[in-house]
C-alpha cells in the first residue's frame, strides 16, 4: 500500500498532467512553463521537479495520453469493417487520423513539435503507443503483401504514415504546397489507392 507521501506525490503528478494537457490543447507545448503549472497546481516550482525530471518529461507524458486517444480513434474507425480490403482499411484509418488532427490540432501537433529521436531515452510505454499506431497500419500492409519481408513491411508502414501525415500537416496549416481542406480526404484516398492498390471504396 502506498504511503501518504506517495499518494500525495501521485495526486500532484496527475494534477500537473491534467493542467499541462489542457494547456497544450489550447496553446501547444510553448504553454508549458514550470511557474505557471506550479501556480495553477498550488505547489512550489520545486514540486514540479519532484515528480518530473524536466518539462520535456511532462510533454512526453501528455503526448502518451494523446497517442492513446489517437490509437483509440483509429481502432474505432475499423469497428465492423475488418473484412474490407487492405487499401480500404488504410484509407478509413487515414481519415480517422485526419479527423483526430483536425479536432485536436494543438495536442496533435505536440506529438511532433517535441523533438523525440530514436536515440533518446524515452519511456517504454511511449514507444509502445507509437508502435501500436504503426501496428494498425502494418496489418493491412501484411495482408496486401503477404510475401513482403518484415524489414520492408516496417519501411512501408513508415512510408504510408509519412505520406498521410504530410498531407494532413500541410493541409491543416493551409500551406501553399498543400491542398484545400475539403480536398484532403480525396488526396489521401488517391495516394493510398495508387500505393497499395485494390481499393474498391469510393470516396
């Protein structure tokens, strides 16, 4: 059983995370400042660093929550559609990704605004959430290309994710190199249909 001190520490950690999550949702990771978090949580600035190593750790923890919600949205998009063709499943999931990004722009951007590289010492659960997201893509890829080597499947997964992510990023930011937002789903469908093939759904 956790001691009272441990319970207070856990409660403070959860409160700080809730505050940080709301701040990121409203204004992005630039809104994460120790003094502001401490003031809102009703603790000393030192209290922040008693439960988190630094501000990046807070953002990583919030991003872990966001990855979880994103994964749930992608998984939910396939409910009752597991028998669709692989290309159709990929398009459906890509639309769910776009919808999540459009509905949660700051939280979604925070997933990529924080510089996290493969060499960094990030928590195992953070990597697991990312791999879970890639796993949704890998299923249809393996089904479409059953003889493809595991290494190539991994590359294909990241290529498809990068393609969809780029379309979403440029479109939502209204970049000149992007497309109008009302054309984004059509572009996603066209790209995935050409890459994977065998898409029968009409979008």
